[in-house]
């Protein structure tokens, strides 16, 4: 009887762990209206975003985007919140037309209190 109970308990545990979907972390998004300044880094691998609250976020681009530092860039926000989201958007360099994909955001400086 105990073998049947422990077998049933094991089966129930296996079903629960495989049936529960893995929760994906929501992407980090920055509100476009709160971005005070952007600074494409010299190596073309990241962009620093300075926010109105004093926080600074670094986006590690998915590739090298050397022209962004010298020619400026733009992107469109297709989401209703007008936010810039990691791993979801591309930017276009103005003069060269180079396209670069945003990668992960990392907070460099916390907001001012």
C-alpha cells in the first residue's frame, strides 16, 4: 500500500513540475519620455541612457554599431507605452543607415533619492 501511495505522490509531483510553464522574465523597458540623454560608446558596443530621475542604464548592443556615436541614431516605438525595450527594437544610424539591435539593459547608476 505504501509503495502505491509513494508512486502516486511521485507521479503527481512530476506532473505538477512539468505542467507549470516556466515564467519568462519581463524585458526591461525605458519610457522614451523619461530619457534625458543618450551616449553611444566609442567601441560601438553599448549605449548609455541617462534618465530624468538620475539613473543611468547601459544597453549592450547585439552587434557593433560604430557609426551611432558620430552620426546619431533614431528608433520608432511601436508599443502603446512609447518605451524602449531590451532585445525588442532596432535603431537606425542617421547618415549611414546602419541598423543595430538593442540587447540587454543593465542599470549602472540608481535613481537619485
